[in-house]
């Protein structure tokens, strides 16, 4: 009986050694075939499969920095967009959009040039016309503010 037990134990141990050797060989093959570094920065371990990088692994940092419209359908792209929408909604942050009107900007520039030459009546005529046509345009308001400051400084100088 002892003879069979030793024979059985030896065959089990031999089998375990063969399986262990085979398994470690497979693991080595997998590790050599699959790069573990990020395909973009090659510094950090790649953790995300990237479809725009030919399905190579990339790190989360590179994923976030290189994410764009071509990533449509990627779970990380969708997650990032959802996060940004929630973040903007919760902060109350809105996009800053300003209308630009070149003709008005040039007219304000002419008024500022007249102010530099101390031609207050010329600057005032230009700015008054602009206040009638575009009273809420930011450059008209800026020009009017500068005009009033200059005019106020001039009046103070004369009264001293």
C-alpha cells in the first residue's frame, strides 16, 4: 500500500510541476506579447484599451488628455463628458460668449484717439452716436467710461 501511495504522490507532484511550468510559460508569453506601459507616454502602466491607439493600452492621464470626438462610443469618453456636464451644472458656470462688431470697435478706437489728442468734443460726438445705436455693446460702454474719466480729470485740473 505504501508503494502505491508513494507512486501516487510522485505522480501528483510530477503533474503539479508540469502544470506549474506550463502555466508560468504561458504567463511569460502573455506578458511579453502585451505591453504594460502606456502606448502614448510609455511611462505609466496602461490600464485602458484605446480604440484610437489601435486598441493598445494607455494610462488614464493620456486617455483624458487625448480624448476627443473620435472617441465616440468609448465608455471613458462618455464618463468624462458626463462628469464635465455635472461639474459645470453644479458650479453654475456658464460659457462666456461676447459679440464682436468690427465697425463699432473701430469707431471706439477713433474716439479714444481723439481723447489722446484732447479733442473731447470729437470723442463725445462719436460716443454719443454709438450710445444711440448700440447702448449695451461692451466697447461702447468702455469708451464712454474712459471718456467720462478723462473729462472728469480735465475738469479737476482746471478747478485746481
